[in-house]
C-alpha cells in the first residue's frame, strides 16, 4: 500500500499497545518471539508513543522511555510492512527528536541486535539508525541472553 497523502502524526499518547500489536505482527523477522511481542505490547501502554496514521489505520509507532532529565530511549518502534520505505519511520523520529529537544533532553539511545549476531534484518535496522545520526556505543554479549547481543546506539540531541 502506498500512502496517498502524508500520514498524520500524533504526539505522545499512552494506552495504545493493542493497536500497536497489529503493526508488530506484520514484522515477524523482528518481532517473531511471542513472549517478547506480548511484553512489548504491555509496555507500550505505559510509554509515550508517537503514532502515524493512514486515515483510521495505525501504520507506525515509536514508544519512548525516559530514563532521567537528560536521556530517553527509543524503546520499541515499528512501521507496518506495507508502508516500509516511504519515510514514515524518519518522519516519526524527527517528530520525537523535536519534542525531546523542547524538553531539553541531551541524549537519545536505542538498543538493537548487535552486529556479531549476523542478522540481515537487523543490519537494515542498524542502517536506519545510522542514517538518523545514531552511533554505536557498545555491544553487550549477554544483555538479553546468550546468542542475542545488544548493541547500544546513541545520539546527542
């Protein structure tokens, strides 16, 4: 599907986990572990979640976790498979970054599967974050358990 008009973006809202679940389920390469998917859905409800809509259909979201007065984390994010490569993720991120700057935050981070996992899908993910200006900070081998190295990427706001 192509977005005929620019998607409408909504600023931070809470309680949208169930609506976001549908988007996550279109991306089993990233969200194929049922236990993790269910945990993400429940966490989304308590986080500020920025959303993108095509009419009444939720097509993407980014949930943000605030760690302290200086830093926030992109906790979970996804764009519906049918809407990939249309700039929606970039638009959502730019909205978030602008909002975080108005709140005077200094840093933003994201955790993703590390390079050493050799996963082609997460290679695309890391490329996306790099294109947004994130830099790899550290890969932690046992952060999420054996075989799932965590790469922490950061950006100065």
